[in-house]
């Protein structure tokens, strides 16, 4: 096993990991950074984000309004100190990206343009056509190339956290191309590994989003917070689950059912708005949880459109005209043509809700700190409680910037304040045990289960039991099923015995990570007996602030079901109220 | 939706077992709307879990799944069964060493991206931290096309110059340099000139144009390189006659 | 046992047989042989001229007027037209794009401008040749 010594290890080189790396390099070029990623940085899933990044920009907007939209959008499960800090820092971070060369779309006067987004009271979503995440990721990656202190380890698959006396001390990773194991030791570790959308069968998420960082932290005893909150994006392409950005609706696209009726007005998001004149926080600019739930009801009523890929509703954008579509939404236009054969300039596009984002993740706070000293978590893998029970579109790209930077400062300070011995025999033993576990998986020659088989069963059981609507019975079945799959996964045999780029082995390791994340989702969904944001229980239809204005915290208990604890929500100035998406018409 | 049987002929190479690459046949029942990537996923999940390839987003933006399909470089998520015959040959990208099966070694081009100095370089101070650079829509349009590169490396696979000599900096890295040269916020053109106008830079390109045909994002690297030749020549004369403050 | 990246070398002599695009490219590059031929031709002409003997110069001129040479010059002209003039003029919009405000000038404008410039320069040369 090779040993790499760094001051700070960052796992994950997507938007959050890169932002943190650059921030550390700027704080002090002497700090040695090891940036580990299972893919080349530009492959990270940040690149698939389309619509944009939120930050107050126009004079008719205010931090207060962004705060209120975020907190009510999150159904009051957001930690409000975190939201306050976020809305305040957001504009500065977006300008910073502009200084680094991000090709933001512009207004006629040369200033950065902003567009409306779901659940936002004003235009405040900065965008680069419909490839905002792509441009943010590439800007960060390219900017990072000028800092020699950022040492990258591309295509290194992180296996597990190393910790000693309750403190994070590094990770063990496998170099994919050689199969060699690397022991990274560091004073602090930042997890930035993204979400776990791949635990569901139908998702906008890429293949790499398997909850690796969440599972590593979970196995090390760190709690997972609010894992029951899984965001369904209302407008995915059927079949592939490819995202059609909320920007489509921000620009004026509307949703209709099989009768051509704009059904959202029947679900507390009316009255109907004029075609091509979207009204903030109403109808198609309602929040994602409400829109996805409305689809579910339409499907139950038989109002959806049957297609070769299942039931859909239609997103009609024809009234926007070719020029606007091709200028502001060129990629989704191409995607719809390629994958479902529909030209949105001339025809409505079939869409359906699709798993998009995990509000939950590694429990972290406003500093990006987790309960384990020296371990920080940022981006989708973290739950810093900015997003509460439902994330507003375009808050997450800004989140990874704001908290990427903040956690970087924390990790650098932690590394400076906490000296650590360069040689640590206890850690070496831990690392050896991790390597032995993985070698054991590789060498195992018996077994009648397969990665694809167990993965498929996991996905289906989550969709069944912890989908858009849930109940006691369904979540209970899902919990048992996941536990059963955990046990059965021990009988998986890896057919590929090669050391070089063994994606069969990687698939198994990712499946184990996904099962850990799936366990948390199912168990937390089972434990929260109320309906809030993206978590809707058919047996507890009301929000219950009395008992559940709290974060769920799932702790791993090897061999048994996880323990769910509850943590108070931080409330500074906004008491729980009614989420009004009638565009102030009520 | 109907299925169609496709005979996939996939190049395999396991450095621990094989002296040289060889082809393996898989018969795959493909849905009509599948891309080649879906067929490979089917193979991995149902027929042969030892097949290695890279993929992630399945929406033409992460750049992972570039391979050679029936002799041409393609993103396999963007190469549809409906456009292909019943027999399809899938190989790794050309011009790169094969690590394993359909996975190639990308170290060289990753180095080259760095050579392009793909970040804003300033001589003057940037605006204050709460103020953006003004940039007209026309100024944005000037370089926007060259920001679209997803680093899928199809252009390197298509480029015979790069195939003949890996010293050539190559299409994607040069377009990336051009993207920053054209950005109204950047003042680093002279710094990029040293490497790019060198003989391994733009002048190694003989304008075959294959890179631009292969590019799945219409970046048109061939155009970028020709423009840089013009730019480089102008810059060289300017420096020759001391018309610029930059070091030659 | 571990990594052993396999390099598929590119044939230095036959790589361009791989596809039609490369073949067309090589046909374009073959114009360099004709360019070389004409360079020598000019050199011979200059030698003939500098020898100071009118007979030698006339011999040179006569050698260019046989049917084989006329055919060769005709072939060369067509070859240059196809693989240099037309090819490069068509590629010109890539090397010299013109942007007016937010709009790119359509490529065919730039191509047409090249043909116009070509006609003007040719006319000028004919005029010059006629005037001498």
C-alpha cells in the first residue's frame, strides 16, 4: 500500500470539491491538498445541472426575500442561520465565478442576466444558457489548474474513512487503473462526493452518483441527516430520465394533461396564469415537490398521456418561439429531439417526475463540520440544512460554492490547529483492514448473486416504498427489503479478477454504498410520521410541527436497523407558516 | 416498443491476460430508442460483467463515453441504434494507449489542457469582489462556442497529426486556449503564445478538419486553430516591431 | 501483474487509406508535388533566361508548348482549382470568421468575398501582363 501524506484530503472533485480546493490554495499555498476523485473532474455530475445558480442580483430583490423563499420552499425544515449566511454570500460567490471566466448569459447592457425559477419570488437565477452546471464545473476545474498545491488523484476510488480517537484522519483509496491501494493521511478530510440518486430506478443522476461519501461517513459512525427527503424533479424525459431544466418553465413553458388542461391550478397553485407570462411562485413556477405530487394525482385520476415509456404529462413550449428556445434552452432542445424524437419548437414534450436530488446527507452544520472532528461535508453529499424538506431549484449550485469555500476555511484552520503525527500505526492497521475487505471481495470465488440483480431490486423497492407518496406499510416493506438485500449482497461474486480498471469490483463497492444510503432513506421515511415538503405520507397527511419540526438523524448499527434520533431545527426569524403558491393571488 | 437484435463486436483487452486486444461478440436485444451505450450497459448487467468502459451522465455532457463505433469516434450515449446497421463494432478511442477493454489512457491530453493556461490571466486588477466585468452579448458570442468543449477527446482520436506524433498539443487544448484568448475579461494572450505558437502548437496542424467533424458539441476546433495561426502571426510581428509591451 | 497499456501504432505510410476524409486530405496535400514541379520549372526558365542566349530561352518556351505539356498544365490548373482554390476558399470562413454585433456573418458571404477578390486580382494581373 502506498502512503500519501497531505494536510487536507478532499474526496470528490465536482463543483463543491473544486471550490473548496481553490479556496484552500488561496488561503495558503503551503497547504498540501490531495484532491481524490473516482472520475476526472470534468466528468463530475455538476456538469449536468442546467438551469442556473441563485443569488440576489436585481434592485427589486432582497436577501430577505431569498431567505423567505428558501425557508418556505424547504417547508421550514431549513436551519435558518445557514440560510441567512447562504443568501448573504451567494451573490459574491457568483461574481467570483464571473471573475474566473464563467460564461454567464448577459443582458443587453452587458450585465449578467437572471431568470425566474420555481418557488422564487424574483428573478435571481444566474444562468449560462441551459448548461450552467457544466460551465460552472469547467470554470472551476480550469481555474484550479493554476494552483500547484492542488494535487489531483483522478480515477481513485475512495473506499473508507480513516479515523482515530473519533477524529477523521484520512481515507483509503484504490487507483482504478492499477488496482493499487493508497493510504491518504491528512489532518482534515472534506467529503464532496455528490448525491445518491442511483438508488432509485428512474433518475436524472449519472452513473457515478452512488452515495459513496455518505456511506463512508455512515460506516464511520457519522449520522445521516434528513435522508427521507428525496426530490423528484417534475420534468424529466421519459425513458432515460434526462432532466429538462426548470428554466423551461422559467422561460414560460407550461404543463398540460391529456386534455390540454393546465392541471396545476387544481393543486393549490392557481389561478391559471396567461400563456407566456409566468408569475413568480405560482402554477408552473411552484416548487418541485408540489409539481411532482400533482403529477401523481393526475396519474391516479387517469389524466396522464400514455407513451411508450409510461404515463406522462406534456410540457408545452411552442409559444416561446424558435429563437428564444434555441438561445436560452439549446441543450434541452437537442436532448428532447435525440432521446424522445420531439422538437419542442413545434410539439409539446412528454415529461414525468424523476428522482433528482437528495436533500439529506452527511449531517453537517453552517461551517460544513460534521459531528466527527476533522471531517467536513459539502455539496449534495452533505446535509447542511439549507434545503430543508424541499430544495428550491438553483439553490444547490450556489450552495456548493458558498459552503465549499466556508468548509475550506474550516478545514484549513482545523489542520493548522490540530497537529498530528505523520506515522500512525493504528491507522495503518485500519487501512490494512479496509484493503483486506476489498481484496476479499475480489478473491471470492463462490456466490450466486449479482450486482445488477441486487441493484435492480433495491431500486424498485425504494421506488415502491419510498417514492413520491409513502405510508407505514410501504416504508416498512422497503426497510425489510433493503436489509435483506444487504445480507444477500454478501453472496455476490465478482467475475472480473483483474487489477486493472475493474469496473465489476467498483460496481460491487458502489452497490454496497448505495445500500447504505438506501437503508437511511427507507428508515427515515418510515420514522417521520408527518407530511412535509418532499416527504408525503398518505397515513399522516398533515405537517406536524409539534413533533416533527426536527431533523432526522440516522446512525448505523451494524447488524441491526439504524437508530433514528431527532435534532432541533434552528429557527431565527421565520416561524412555520403556510406555503403559499398562488402567486399572492389568495 | 419493439426490440432489434444487434451483433456487438467489442474490443477486449485485459493487460494481465491478453498479449494484444481481440474482439468479442455479444448479441444484444436493443430497444428501438437505445444508444450504443445502452447496449454496453445491457452487456455489463446481463451478459458479461467483466467488460470495462467509462460512462456517467448519459446526456452528452460529461464526456466520459467516447469510443470508436464502426470506425468513427463517437459519444456512445449519442450514437443511436436506429442509425446503425445490425452489426456494430465498438473499439476504444484511437490514438490513445488502451488501458483495459474500452478504457484508454488520458494522461497526455490532461497535461495538454494544462499547457493551454485555461484560466483568466490579468495584467490589470479585476473589478472589486462584488462587481462583475461588463461583457456585451456580442463579446460573449465571440468565444461562447469554444466554451462548449466537454473534453471527450473525440477530436484527438480523429486527428491524424496527433496519431502520428503525440507531441502535438492538439485540438481541444488549443481551442481552450483560444477560448480564453477571445474572452474580453482575459489579458493573457501573450503568455499563451509561447507554447501554442511553438512547432508542437498550432503549426503542427495541417487542417485535416477531422476534429471538427468528430466534435459532438460543434466546438469546431479546426477553426479555432486556424484563427490562432492568424493571431499568432500577427502577435509575432507585433512583438518583432515592439508594438506590444509583452515579452516575445 | 498490473498495468500494460497497449499502443495501437498508426502506420506512417498508409494511415490515410483509413477513410474517405483522409484520402481527400491527402489529395489536397499532393498539390505540393505540383507546387514543387512549378518551382523547378520557374528555376529552369530563370536559368535559361540568365544564360543570356536567346536560343536557350526560346527552346525553353518551345518545350512548354507541346501537347503533353499543355495537357499537364491543364491538369495542374484543374487540380489546383479543386484542391486549393475551392477547398481553401470554402474553409476561409473558419479561419477568418466575421462577427457583426451578436451575429456571425454567414459563411457564404466570406466565401463569395474571396472569389470576388480572386477575380479582381486576376484581372489586375491580366491588365499588368497586357500593359507590359
